[in-house]
């Protein structure tokens, strides 16, 4: 009899625990990458500025840290290099980060992905091995 009472109490307790849960509201933001622009050319070894629009980011999210990945578009895939991020640990609220262009194969379909709350992909740009002037002046580096 005691066992049946225990089972009844256990069943009642599980019904209380399994009650409806209120879903929290999530702020999802997707900042537009403003640099690099479509068709821009980067040269391996140069420093380049990656920038994004802060208007879509709630001020409460400015201190979140971000990660910037390099990838390329092929076969409807972004082919992001998650093993070698271009930058990590920067504040999303900074609106930009300077990166050094890594040694990669020349392509005209590269993109950068800004990861923080969600991912956003830049327009496609090129990376080449030939020297191209950096878009940053010496005082910016």
C-alpha cells in the first residue's frame, strides 16, 4: 500500500514539473558587414579593416565578444575556416576589427563571417598574392 502511495505522489509531482514553460524573448540581431565591399581586393599579408553596422545591435549586446571567420562561396556553401579565425575576442560594439590577410589560395569569392549573436556574411571579395596597397594608413595600424 505504501508503494502505491509513493507512486501516486511521484506521478503528481512529475505532472507539476511537466507544466507549461514561459518562453523568454530573445534578441536576435544580424549586423550588416560594411567592409569588405563587393569586388574589393585584399593582398596576402596586408592589414585590412572589417567593419559592420551597429544600428541593428541592441545596446545591451555591445559588450558581447565576436569571432571573424574567412570563407569562400562554392556549391551554395560558405566553406568557413573555423580552425583559423581571422579575429577572436573583440567587442561587437567596436563596429570593426583589423585583420592580417592570411596565406590562402587566390580566389574571387571570399567572404568574412561575423559571429556574435548570429552569423552575417560579407559581400564576396578577392584575395591575391600580388602586392596591393593596404586600405589602412600607417597611423591606423
